[in-house]
């Protein structure tokens, strides 16, 4: 039997006037790994809208996380001085390289192949990401904790995650993530993106948010702040007092208190050798703080940043630390 002739893929019209779409080519070459969050944004209007919202300057270096086949990248390259794209999948990186090869944008693109969370990032002014859902929270905190954080980040997330970033005290989705991110940054909703704008379509709807790190940063230690929130949001609808009754919490705070005593000149620095006595000292200090602040019977789901700061300050006054 004679072999069927091989098809050549091209974006140019063939002799019959038909066009073989680049999308067909990608579908034949790639089996998208949805376990890695590979849902390629295919709507050019949405892609352009995301880039426009970033307010890119001609002098900007833009970090793109998960560029995929480059539907956002090629638009960013038109506006930025340089694009640093972090891509885990070598196939995608190869496709993106091929896409810009021989164009004026080729020299403006640097691809870092590997896991974003394990990659040492160079300086960048703006971050744009169609974010793989598995790294949504770690990505946000990695951006917030950069030595010189980006001026603005335009990030696509699953809708519910985006709504958690935006939730306010009393909202059903308000959680540790909400309180934590809102301490360090201003978050605004940019647009909703339906699942049919992706190839292959994800199972959930998406949203794009803008994150702008506060300048100057709040003068508190990130790990201290996060340590307190971890405790009070373990069960956000239980009372604050209930969160501090866990044996694990008591052990952590007792260890931190011993470190505080060893490095301070406070009158409390009397050595308490008996473990039971030290445990009681820490429990009494917790009760003292919660009583004096009036937060013992409050719920984390109803408290705002000012409340948590007041609580953190009160614990510091009695030598209890969270990091």
C-alpha cells in the first residue's frame, strides 16, 4: 500500500486557498499536561488585555511564569525591553524559541528552563503569569518576598483562589491567604476569563488580578506575621482562644519563649527548669494577652489587619514570639 503524503504545517495559504492553522499543529505535536496546569490561553483579545493592564514601560524587564507556546510572550516582547520566561516543559520552551527565531524580538527573550519555585530570579519590574494552579500560593509569596519586588504583577488564577486573595473580613472566603497577602500588597480584580478561552479547557473559571506590593513595606517580620496567622486561622470560625489550646502550638511558643529569655535582659529571664512550670508560664501569658486585648472569644474570620497587629504587639510585650 502506498504511503500517504506527509502534511506540511504552515500559516500561509495553500494552493487551494485553505490555511492549516497553527493551532492544529500544536494539537498534533503536544499532549498538554493538565497535571502541570498546562492550559494555554488561546483568546488573543484576552491575552492583549492582560498585557495592556500591566502598564509595561519600554525600559521594563518582564518576568513571565509559564509562557507555554508564547501567546502572551509575543505581546509582552512588543512592549518590554526584555522578557525573562520561566518554563518547566522543554517542549514548550522549544516551541517558544522557534516562534521568535529570526524576529527582532529574539534577542529580547531569555528562557529559564526549570521549576519556578526553585529558580533564582534576576531583577524584573513586572510579572505576568497564566499561573499553574499547583503553585498559585507559593508563587504569590515568592513574588512578595523578592528583595526588590515587582512594581506590578498581573496574575491569572483559578477563580476561587483569586476571590480568596480579594476577600475581606466576614466574607465566606476570607482566610489566612487573604489576611497575609493584603498586609503586604494591594490586590484588585482585573477580569474574569471563561474556561473556553483555554486549550484544553480547564474544569474551572479563571480570574486575573493585579498585585502591587506596598511601598514602604509594613515594618513587621513576615515570618512573625505568618506564624500568628497560621495559629488563628487553623479553624477560622473557632474562637482565637481555641487556636491557642493546641499542644503543638504551646510547644512552639514555649520553645520561642525560651529563646527570648536566653537572649534578653528582661526580669522574666529567671531560669525555669521544670518543663511543667515553663508550660504554665506560657499558658498564663497567652491567657493574659487574650484577656487584655479582648480577642479570646473573637473569630479570625471577622478580624482585620489592625486587629491582628494589635494581637501580635501584645504577645511581643510579654515575650511571646511566632518565629
